C-alpha cells in the first residue's frame, strides 16, 4: 500500500487527488487526530510523532509513505530520510509535499509575487522559501502563519463568523505585507476545506493554489521513475483508514472532507 500520513484530516485532500489519478493503487491513510494540530508544536515533538506514524505505516506493509502534511514535511522529513530510514527500513521511501509543490508554485504568478499561507511550523521552518528559491530565484515569496485555521477545520468550523474573522485577519495581514501578490499557495492540507470562505474575502484577481493535484501528478511521475518501489505496491484500488482518535470521531470528521460512511480503525502508539 501507499501510506498517507497527516496530523489529522487534512491529508484527505491529498488522498482524494491521488485516488483520482492513481485509482488502481491501494492506500492506507493514517490521521494522528488525537494529537492534532501539529502546527504550534516544537520541532522535536513533530519529528517524534511523524517518525512513530511512518514506522506504523511501514509495519503495516507500506513501502512508500507520503507525508501529506506540510508541517511534518517541513519539520520531520529530512531527519527521517537522512537519519532514520537507513536504520529502520533502508529499502522503503518517505516523501514530503513541499518539494513537489515548490517545483510548480512559481508558475501561477504573473506579477512574480507569491503568497504562502501555512501553519506556524511550516512558516517558521522557512522550507518553502528555501525550496522555491531553487526553482524560481526571481520570485518574491511572502509567508503568513495562520495559527487557528487547521483547528477550525479539524472541528468542522468552516463557514461561521469565528472562522471568517480569523481567515480575513490572516489574509489581510499577508496582503498588507505585499500588495502585488497575485497567487496564494494554501500550504497546509487542511486549508482547501476553507476555500469558499477564503474566496469570499480574498480579491478575485488572486489565484489560489491547492496542492492536491500537484502532489498527485508528482507522485505519478515518481512511480514511473522508481520501478523498484512501484513493483512492491498492491493494485486492488482499496483504501483503508487508521486514526489515533476513535473510529466514530474519524468517520464524522472525514465526512466534511467528502469521505462519507468510511470506517476507520484505531491505532495507538
Ligand atoms: N495539515 C497539516 C499541514 O499541512 C498540519 C495542520 C496541523 O496539524 O497544524 O500543515
């Protein structure tokens, strides 16, 4: 199976696009809902939690794990790839979603000014600034941390007055830093759920980039280039879900993400 990991429900926005493009593969989704959000947590904690999740997915038969979480990709991916993988499973692979997104992020801006909305962890890591500079050195990139957005989404607060207040505040803060921004990247897999609200407060001329479709295409490319991994994947088109919270909690929350009537199993580390 291809393992998909997120702090909670956000990775479902990536899984949806992966299943559209790669319907024949089996996926095992793990949401660490009991410990979400990751955004405000320290590097050490995010790394520890992510390593536990990756190890659990390896143990359940995933030779390839995608961190469908920007915060985990920013804080834990490099350490896991460099320090842990050679020790715990040298034949397996862990991929993040920042690099593949950065490879295309600059294509969406005409003005050469890109905005990034993400969690504190993602923004503080500076990972997007570093990665985007490799591919689009001329692009001016401005970041804004949105501390409460993932929590709003985890709790199904997608369109109330409270959600509107925080979404408006953080978007205004981003645009005040650079008024020439004409494309904004939603650099947290939870944020596509806030899209209707975001569109209602952001100027119409600004293009909004969601990552799911980009990550799906890049994963498909990766599988073509890596037959040694691809041939180890099962192709029955099945999807299973694991959560560190209760199965009932996951079933209810996943319905906001368009995954209706799914059943999840509990996983305790
Ligand atoms: N969905 C995650 C991301 O892409 C993390 C949200 C959180 O747990 O704070 O960054």
